[in-house]
C-alpha cells in the first residue's frame, strides 16, 4: 500500500489556508489590492491538492489562499495568492 505524503505537514512548507468566499472582498480591501495584483498559485500545486482533499471540494480558479510563514527574525508573515489554471 502506497501512502501519499501531506506536503503541508513538511517543516519547510508554510501554512496554506483557503480564504472563505465571504471574506475575500474584505481581505482585498484591507490590503488595497485587486485579485489581478496578487501572486499566483497553480491549481495543480501540491498544496492546493491537499486543501481540496481537506475541504472535500474542487478549488476553482480565482479563489484566494492565505499563506502564513513563521520566521525567527520577522515573526509571522502573511501573504495571499490567487489560484490560477495549471
């Protein structure tokens, strides 16, 4: 039996969270950006695949993903990415 690894459990992979649709506009307004200005993350990215399994949904293009990085110097760094085809 082959078990797939959860990439989000790896120590070098930052936390990835799917932003609820209801909160997307609030996040964009707080940061004064449009979705077209955000960095991209491909739908085929292993982290997106894990989030799809976790939430039991097909994550559509245009959804917002919150990425939380922990750093010993900077503390917590939060960024957002938009899901694109691929």
